[in-house]
């Protein structure tokens, strides 16, 4: 089984920043689009953004486009989610995912998932 592992979650104060990492086995992050999702209590899993195989192109939902930045380092088989200006509404479990669909915005379009990492933002 292909494995993705998220890390970097934790408790932060409102207005703070946090960087999440996604480490992949093999060369998943070198061959696949990487997306980031989150799931808050009582909510459906929400698509946040994605990055192309090369890392040149990114796409974000409007809710996070000015605060979150996705990047990847294919040499390290890793992807990252930099989150700035966090607020309590950002509290959720965050997931990275990898897939072969170029314009994937839905969980069903991704093939591999990490276990998730908890992000909690306090007031």
C-alpha cells in the first residue's frame, strides 16, 4: 500500500501560522497531483487546494486562497501546506491526498490518503 503521512498539526493561537507536511512513500508526490483537505466537526470533508505534479501550478478555494499556500519538494517526496492568519474556524483534521486527475476537487478523485493531522486554533 502507498503511504502518505501528515505532520505538523497542533494547537495555535488565532492569527498564528502553521506548516503542515505530507511525506509520501516511493515517488507518489513526484508523479501525482497533491491535494489538501480538511474535515471539521459536523462538516463534510472540504477541498482546500491542489498542486500540479511539477509544482508550477496551484489552485485554491476562495475561502483559503489568500491565507494558505501549497508547495511540494519532489526530491524529498513531500508536499506542504503553509497556513497563515489562522482563526478558530480553521480547526479541523487536515489531510493530504495524491491522485492522477489534473483538475481534482473532490475526494473521490484522489487515490491515496494520509491519516490526517489535527489542527486546533484557539481564540
